[in-house]
């Protein structure tokens, strides 16, 4: 007996959709959704293909969001089977994107097909927001679709993102929020010179060292019941000419904040500026904010997700906000309740990425039950 979720997952894995390429994935999804009455809007921006699909009446909107792009496979010779040739082995389906997140996409679409067959006249609106630019720059993907929807005053009450949120069993973790992310690119200016004549130079590494010590040891906030404390990590440093007898003229330091709702972009910027100024450094600092923190507390969406997991998974999920960013950060800016529920994330971005085949079928049933609770 064939399994629609596994069949569609395999079809998607065969598409070599390395970000921001879609490589035919969205055509597969669109054909399935059109067949059950969805209206499809192409929302391509630049090099990124996106679409918005919807079906239903005037009730609240439940959107399922996901991405068809994947990270590069790396050295394909290190894979047990070629990464774009889906392989079923010992109950697992292997292939790039199996867990992140082509399996989720298949589970969503098959859930929608079953839901529509059982509820052809559902009162609420069922929607899909699909991008091919999540794993790379995330510039022309979900953020642009959200801008379009916001400009025309679309209302999306609920959104489920199919990112692989689970850790050991499907549904053991649901992400009901994410930390914000912002990166500082700091250039500390000195005066280049000969190491034998330090009085004629100004070493920016030496000047910056006390400041960097404080930056690393600073407590930014204590977090709260939903978020861990804000963290800061230095990601890159560069200085020097490569010669052992030249004092560098500039030090470059790149650092990233993952911040809770206890801190803001403005408060972090102000505290870093104060630190730099107190150490009387000659510097230039550029900021890039890639996402703001968001939180979806208990309510209709979270309760429906918990109910579906308890019903089919027979476990009660943890609600966590840990991990990296996701496209949920853009959707939440619409005032939408957003959660992430997807397969086990143990092998994402790795060689031999895989997911339990049975987990995808279970996930599809959970998605369908969430639809039944929110938009029937």
C-alpha cells in the first residue's frame, strides 16, 4: 500500500533545490493544492520563488508556512546514498531536506487534502506560505510575502511553521517563540607600525582587549519564564598583515546577540556604544538586525497544537523558544500567533540527513487535527 506523505516527500527530495533554487518543488505542491480548490498567487521576488495559496470562507485564517530550499549537500561521496536520491532504509527516509523541511511540506499538503475531502465547506480559511529562500539570505522570501500581505491588509490569525522542532520524538518540543538575532561588525582603528617601535604605532588589538573582556563577560539580562538570558558570542576576528613584525592598523570583530524579550535592539546598541566609549576607542560599528524576538502564549493555536500532539503522539510537548531563527519571525510581525512543529531535528544539515517515515505520517495527522480544531 502506498503512502501519500512518503511519495510526495520523495518527489520533493529528488529536486536539487539548493537555496535559493526551488528546482520544481513548488510546482509539485501547487498542482496538489490546485486540485483541491486552492487559489494560488505567485509571489516571486528577485531570485526567489514564493507562493501564497488559500482556500475557504470568511472565518479565521490558519496558514502553514515552509521552505522548499535546502542547504548544500557537501561532499556527496560521504553520503551512504546520493543526497538527491531518496532512499528508504530501516524505516528511515534519507535525503537532503528529508527533515528540513521537505517531509514537513509533504505532511502539510497531504493533511490539507484529507481535511478538504472531509470538510469541503470549511468556514475558516486554510492557507500556505511557501518560499525558496529560508536557508540562505532570507531577503526575497517570506519577509517580502509578508510585506505584500500586510500592504493589502490580509489578516492571518494563526500560522504553523513546519521547521524540525522535535528532539527525540515527534511533538516532544513545540517552538512557541524565538529569540531575536542581531550582529555587530566592529572596526577598531589604530596606527600601523613596526613591532620594534611601538611608540610610533597604536595597536588596536591591545587597545580593544579590555573592552572585549567586558563584552564577553557582560550580563545582558536574566531572561524570563519563556526565554533564556540574552547571549553574545564573538564569531569572527581579523587583524594584521600576516607578518610578525607589523603592528596592525585595524582590528575587525564580529559578534552576534541572541536576545530575549527582556532586551531590545535599542537597549543592546546603547549598552555596546557605552562600553566602547568608556574605553575611548576609535571605532566604527555597523549593525544588522536579522530578527526580532516573538512569543505566542497559550491560546487557540498553542492549545490546538498541544491537543493534536497529545491525541496522536500521546505525549505533552514542551513549549520552548531556544535554537536559531526561523521565518516565523517575519510572520509574527503581522500580529499572528505562530508556532513551529515539525520532525526530529537530529540530522538536519548533516550528511545522511534522515527522518523516520512513520513520523511524517504521524505529523500529517497532527496537522490535520489542528486544522479541524481551528477552521472547521
